[in-house]
C-alpha cells in the first residue's frame, strides 16, 4: 500500500527483456539508506507495485512479469530514465495522499499541457472502459502520484499540477504524446464493479 506522495526517484541502470516474456528491471534508488528496504519488500516504480528481488547497495532489482508490462509503461524504460519511487507505507506513517495500491489499470497519452498560474494544466486521455470511473474532484494516481481530477470532458480529463509536484516528480517531464500509468481510485473501481454486477 502506498500514499501517492513521491519522496524519491530511481534511475534505470538496466531493463532486460526475457526470452520467455517479462523483464528484469534494475534501478539506482534514492532513499535506500534511510528506508532500508529488504528483498521481498514492495516498492512503487512509476506507480507500479514491484517486489525487490535483489539489493546491491542502492541498486534494486525487480522481476516484471508480462501482465505488468502489458498494463504499464515499464517495458519502455531505458537506461538513464528517471522514475518516481515510493517505498511502501508503514503503520503510523502520515497519510497525505490517498490509498494507492500500485495496481496500474492502464496507460494513456498526455494530450496537452499549458502553464496555469504557478503550475500547469495537463490533459490526458480518458478512454473506455475507465471513462466512467474518472470523475471531477475524484482521486487518481498518475505514474504513482496522488492527484485530484480537475475537469473531465469527452475522451479526456485534466489535472492541475502545483509547482511542488512538477519539481518533485517526473510529471513535469512528460511531453505531449508521451504515455503515463493510470491507477483508478480504488473506491471508484469497486463501485463500478458493483453496479456492473447488479445490472446483469
């Protein structure tokens, strides 16, 4: 479980596709000394919950299975790319964002971005089958960052990003046309499924 408040970054040092599918991802991770992760611990990489399989100093290795590659942007990461990084919550940690599972639903393209006040307005695809679960003022996690949906329209939704988010996360570096990971608010997911089952 995560909060969607990004405190660290990771830098890709390897992302090797495996012959039978999946990949081995290696990241040089900020915060290893302070957070002291162990093999088997969950770490969110661009919003994707991964399990640490090896730790060598500040380099952490993860196994990325085909399902994860299909639903996220992790397969496109290249050596030198920077990622958002969040270590899993501990009991007693401050909860400042929303509950983020790290179970990415899909990816979507950045359609447009423009300066707005001190921050930026970013427009992202809002496509089926997730259109109904992305609503104005609801939570959403984009590349693992806990955000509030500022507006919705036909086939799109918008985020109003503050300077702190732009500086601390990779969202300030996502140009138009690039893809981001999306995790729907878990409450919205459960409500949508309940409605679907009852409407049978």
